[in-house]
C-alpha cells in the first residue's frame, strides 16, 4: 500500500502531539504559584511520539534500503534532489530525507531543552536516537550540522543513566510511577524501556544494561502472568503479591511481546527469552479474530477490535520472525492477517479503530479513533 500519507501524518504528529499551548502552560503555572501543586513539565519525547519515531525509523530503513538497491551503494549525496529522470529513485530518496529531517527536528528540540526526562516511558524514544547514533558513528548517515555524533551520544547516555537510576521494587523491577508513592509494576514498562536498555548495552558493551533489561522481563514473567491463559495481567505489586488490571489487555500483550523482541538482538537475550517469547506469541495468536484483528482485550472476541493491539502484536511477531525465534507458517499467517486488518483501517493517513489512552489498572476507555499508538506500530508493519 502507499505509506506516504501515513508517513506525512506521522512526521506532523511527531512535532505536535502532546505539546502544550500557552493556556495549558498558564494553568500549570497558576497551580504551582497559587495552589503550591507540583505539575509535570512538558514531555517532548513521551511514549506516543516515541512510537511514532520508531515507526518512522523503520520506514526510513526501508526507504534507504530501496535507494541503495537501485544505485548499488549508500544513499547518494543528492538524495534530496531529482537525479536525472529516475523518478522512483528520486521519490524514495525524498521519503528518506523527509523522515530524517523530522527526526532530527524532534530530537534537536529535546536536546536544546536540556534533555528533560520525566517518566520511564521516555526511554522508548531512545531506541530511535540510538539507531541514529549508530548510523552516524558507522558513517552510514549524516544528519548535517543540526545534530552531531557527540550530541547523539550525549542523549543516549543521558537516557541510559536515567533508566539505570529508576526506583525499583524488591526484585529489581521498575516502579512505573514512583513519584506518587506507587509500588506497582506495569507491563508497559517492559516495552517502553527494555529494548533501549538492552540495545544500549549491546552497542557500548555494557553487560549490566542487558542484564537490567532482561531482569525486568524475567520478573514480569514470574509475577505478572496468568497461569491458565499464558497472557499477562496489566501489572502487579510485590508488597501485597497481587496482580492488577485485566488478563490479556491487548496493548499489554503488545508491550510485553515488543519488549521481548527488542532484547533478542544477541545471544544473551535470545538464550533467556526465546522460549517465553514463543509461548506468549502462541498464547496471543490463539485469540486472533477471524477478521485478522486482535480485540482490545484478547479474549473479548465479540468486543471492539483494536488497531493498537493488532499493530503492536504484529510488530512483535515481525521482529520474532526476522530474528528466527518465531519460525513457521503459523506466525506468518497470523502476521499477514493482522497486516491486512490494519490496511483496512487506514483512512486519510491515519489508522482508525484504535482504543483510547489507558488511565490506569482496569481503566480502559471504550472510545475508539485514530491515535499515535496505532499509527506508529502500523508504520512498522504495513
């Protein structure tokens, strides 16, 4: 399918989603000054845009590979100009250049603000920042004067150190919102933080970061799963031994599968997670609907379909198949069915039938529309 409208919209939302206007900033200031209340700062790399960045990077890699195949070498210096009459090469090069400009602007804004990090969620954006750093370091890309190799390295280091300093429970798992006194672990944190931390450890030969990432997953598999279905709860609290939320929330399955897949880029992760990843993939696709979608809660087959759950699970399936962990026609069939379901949900550069933002354990608003958390994963799948 033509992904250009999706890419264009993702580039736009990357810079606009979650940015506070002057009225919102004024209300926050009044709360601080008059009511003496703490307000979170503006999070320029919060998880919805982190998902968009990851999806755009996947499109950038696909586009750059297409250009390389056509010219038999790396991206030409004049990728932003039309080389002769090769319209297809020009068009593909323009896509690559446009994505790169958007990602550079996104991270440059964050760097100039002093690299603020507010939540563990922000580490999701680190995956793309780390990929950009590797490309520049290995001389596979040059993003110009706007963002240098040194700046990229400073940014990924800042994120890695922030992740290593996260408050944890007695087993070493990240507490999801510790600033408010919460003692709970959310499965969201697996998909948000673990791929970046593991891949940072891989790139810079820091075994402790790989171990930290894998520990989060191993702990969740020990304390946060439903033994009957093999699906995750939304989270748990080690202080009371309770599991919270519902079993098989669609995005929870997606977060966990995404986190596992992102930590199996080398032997250390594969040896420890290949079996659990296969088991989770099997448990998930057992609930795939005849129309190819996954429901907002996987077991609710007669409930609403959810493109965010479908996209995230399919992203995990794709990564697992590419790494050789998930092998066989069962996974390919499930992935293709999910991909076609996402295609049918695209309209005007957006991916509809996506469930709204979760507000906490067992708080899953049943409002459906088009959100970054369906668009980002869809860019990786379609």
